[in-house]
């Protein structure tokens, strides 16, 4: 069981907006930046969001991140079939002095 | 172009040791923290360890501390992970990743598979 809690699955239809939540605590999300990764089967993860809401160069603005207190969210608007992937949140934990990943959310585009 | 290439994986017996390496190119290696992440088959990502630019700070997942040792060679642009007393639950793809200032992992290697089995 992960310290950062994500729903195991999410789904939406093309064009819809979906959000994926990530719940943590005061020693991780509450006091550090959150980032999000996208992973396709058999591939290495790719950084999608850093510093809570910043997009690396090349990531479409359909992807956005937010953080409030000890929770964070990833929103994907204008859902496309090629967004179907696993999504992970991550943050540093000051109490554990280690990095943390959420358990991952499998996004299905119906 | 930033490139990270892992090596050293394979099939090993329980109780044996293994040293994974990550060759870095396309950036000034000595300017970045570096991190190891692993992923067991069909499971999620698990943060393993990271190391400061000058090796003065190393952090580990608590459950792995003692068996895992992260190190780096800035002269040769390489990152290493020594794993001792390998167990079946260490079976995973191991990724090395570059870690800029804010803790995110902005570039990843393709991963190397370690299988622990008799």
C-alpha cells in the first residue's frame, strides 16, 4: 500500500476531461513539490508535470497539475485514445527521507 | 541529447550480488542528483535511492537500506547500484533517472531487467 494514494483506474471518452487524484500527507505532498509521470506498457516513464503544475517542453497543455494541502490532481482535457496509459504521482517525503510514488492509475479511453 | 543506458542486469540466484550501471551522456553529469527507480512485473513504480552530485548525500528506501548501495563516478559519467543478498522480490526492471533541482525525474533510461530465481 502506497503512502501516496491514487485511484487504481480512471476512464473517459474522447474529448472529455478526466482528473486523477493523489492523496498524501504533511511530510510529502504537504511540504514538497508534486510531479506526475505517464507510462505506456513496456516503456520507461515520462515526466508530465513537475513543481506541482509545470509542464516540460513538449508536453501538451491538455495536461495540467494542481496541488492543495496534502492532495494533488492531474487533469487531462480533450481526452485522446493515445492518452491511454498508466499515470503516477510522486513527491519527496521529509519524514521518510525518500522519494515516493503513488500506486498508479490506469487510464482507459472508452 | 540526454541519454541514460543501464546495464548489468540478468538472471541471478537468490543470495547473490549484482552491480547495475548507468552510463550518462549528453549533459553535465556532475551537476545533477541521480536516482534509481524499480518496477516489479505488473506492478507500480518504486523509488529506490538517490545520490547527490558530489556523493556526500545518499538516500534509500528504508526497506532496502543495508542491501542496496548507490554510488557514482563523475569522471566517467556513470551511476551504479550494488545489490547484495538478492531476493525473489527484487525481481524488477531497474531504471536510472536524472533528477534536477526540484526532485522530478526528467530523463529516464530504458531500464534493465533483473530476475532473481533459482
